[in-house]
């Protein structure tokens, strides 16, 4: 049985399969189980009823069962079809549907029904839109706060490349966390992230921090794509140089045989060592493990990050 079949219980929706990663060669630390099948089923039904997409499903996240059983979801706005074709990503590529003006309200309703205190919003790349979908991010942030003023909002945005004013619009909506993932080392961008540019993505994070110095920025990378240790450490240096607050590091898992192959599985001790390297460089918070993903335990990480800032001498916070 696969790890997904291990996790499933009668009556629960099927979990996404990382088909190319099945088999005896998978290390035991990458096997996951679901602890609350009833909540998983309820969460799945809610997403379908409200017509919302989730990156948990579309990206075949290995943590779906764990998160959904705890009624935590990451909604993927702007449709389920991406205008790019990254070699590691399971999201469909093609011609997207028109932007849904009612999506922000449905997102806010889902957050209310799930009782979420911290919401993570991500999206497909929408190179077809003049603003890359920035205004939909803004509308979602506004809808969430209109319904629950105390809610905290984390956005995981595309790179908004060639979309003048897009990053500024999202930053002006003042999400509590602005996340944009570098994903991998510069040498692998051409093969892994066609259409993206490492310097642009790094510059986006730098620009957002300049626009809102008191806001939190976040980024993440995957390991196991063929990167070398020195290249990873150079990425950590780059991210810290632009004052990124929260770093996530996880193992790449191949969604299907059509996607980029895994160069190797890293031992959990290697992830711990990279975490130590990141902390030594001054990152306020680091999440690094084989199963770490951008939005995995995002609420807990945000709470720790905010507490660390509050306790720091000469801490600066956003004005209310």
C-alpha cells in the first residue's frame, strides 16, 4: 500500500498521489498518516460546496491529510490552471478561466466555517492578467478582514514578473506575512522554473520589505533537485541579505513521472544542519524538515515569529 492508501479510511476523500515517488526506495520519514478522517472528509466537502481550489490538492501535498484533519487549508485563488509549467509543480498548465469576482467572499465564508484564525492564500501564475492577479489577492484580504477583523492573513504570491504595480498593490493591503518562494538555486532556474528569474524573485522580496519594513516576509526552497550544498548556503545568504524573516526548507517529491526527477532524498539530519546554518545567518524563524512546506504549520510559525519580534529589544511593530 502507498502512504496515501495507508492514510485513507472508508468514506474519506482520496489523498493526492505523488505517483513517481511510490515504492520501497522512499525513506520511512516521508510516510504520513491521517489522525482525524472525519474532519478530513468535512473539510473536503466544504471546499467542494464553496467551489474553492486548494493548493493542498492541486500540488499533491504530502501533508494534506494532516492539515485537513485539523481543518487547515490553503486556498488557491484565481483558478486551478497556471500559465506556466514549472518542472516540479503538479498544478495544471493551460488557458485559465476568467477571474471569479465572488471568490473572495466564498473564501471568507470558508475561513469562518472552519474557524480559521490564520489564513494562507496562494494562487496560480496568471501571466494573462494585466496585474498578474494582484487585485484578487487584495479583494481576498479585504473580504477576510471584513468578516473577521482579528484574522491574520498570509499570502504566497507568484513573482508578478512584468506586472508593474502588482506587488505594491498586494503589499498596500498589508498582509501579515508576504511569502514568495525562491524554490531552488539559481543554476536550476532554467530547467525548473521556466518563465521565472532568480534575481527578480529575490528583488520582489527585497522590494516588499522596503514597502513595509514592519511586515513579515517569508520564502522557501526545496531540496533534492540536484543542488549543491554551497549553492543552498548562497541562497540563504541572499535571502537574509534582503531581510526575509521566515525560511522554509523541505524535500522535493516528484508528483508524476512527467515531472523533474528526484536527485536524492536528504536525511532529516541534513535539514537540521541547514536550519542551524540559517539561524546562524540571523533568520528569526526557520522551518526545515523533509515534510516542511510553505503553509505547513503556518499559523504556529506566525505566532512564534510575532512573539520573537515582541520580545526582541527595540522591536518595531506595524502601526494599528
